[in-house]
C-alpha cells in the first residue's frame, strides 16, 4: 500500500512539474510575443513618422529657389507672398560669418553644412530684394571648419575625395566674400598654409578678426 501511495505521489508530482514547465514556457512565449508585437508596433510608428517627415521634406524641396548661390539643398529659400516687412535695398549689408564646423566623416562628400548655411543666408537677403552688390560677406574660419577650405590635394590626402565645397567657395569669392583663417587653430590642427585654397587670408587668431570686423560695423552670424 505504501509503495502504491508513493507511486501515485510520484506520478502526480511528475505531471505537476510538467504542467509547471508548460506554464512557464507559455508565459515566456507570451512575454516574447507581446514584446515582439510592441517592437513591431513601435517600429511601424517610427517608419510612419519618418515617411511623413520625408514626404514633407520632398514637398519643401520642390518649393526651394536659389536666387544667387546654388550650394546643396541647405542653401535654398522658400518663397513667401504678401510680405510687409521689407529690408532697405539702399544700404550695405555687412555680414560677418564665424564658421567652426566640419561635416562628420559620414557626410564628408557633401558641401560643408556651415558653408551651405552661409549661402542660404545670402540667398535670403537677395530673395528679400537686397541687391547682391549691397551684400558684403566676411567669413572667419577656425576649429575643424578649416578642413573644408583645403585644396584638393590636401583634401584628397585626408578624405580620399576632392573637396566638394570648392565650387561654392569660388562662387562666394566672385561675390566678393573675404575668407580669414585662424593661425592658432591652424597650428593646433597642424594644417599648413600651403594646404589651403588660394586667397584665404591668415590671421594670428580668429578672435581679433571677429572683433575688428564687428567694430567696423559688420553683423556677426555664427554658423554651425
């Protein structure tokens, strides 16, 4: 009788343990499935947002105009109708740009983003009715931004491609833009003057260049 009871107990215990295993496995599977569903839902929401953002960007891109300078898409301007506040086209617009950023390596093949922003700001002035001859840009360059002003030989040595910013730099030069590079940053980054494009003016420091032109009445615009 004792043996029979023990056998029954063993059988019950076996089935109980088996059912517990099944329950644990079921819980694990349910948890895994719910996590998967949550991830899929989250991913679909992300995809929908990215698609909507891309769709809006494409619509905006179709509206862009480039009244004077054509860099990348970042230099474009969206036309606006029925303007009330109109800038005076009869005064000189002396703009001092401070450029410090270089594109990340992942987008080094594109025009320097800060340079593109400079082109956009100038385009905005022209689109507002200011004659190009009234726009007087000075661009002070320091920190990693100096790399965007290297000649093709030096740029090739560092990035294995031609400098994509050169055409826009040349267009800015034709407009009369003055480029000034910081000697302190050049020394720190071990960039030699002969590595730079022609007509880049060397200053002891960007700091005095910025101060000097502000005192001459230039409006400072930092571009990142």
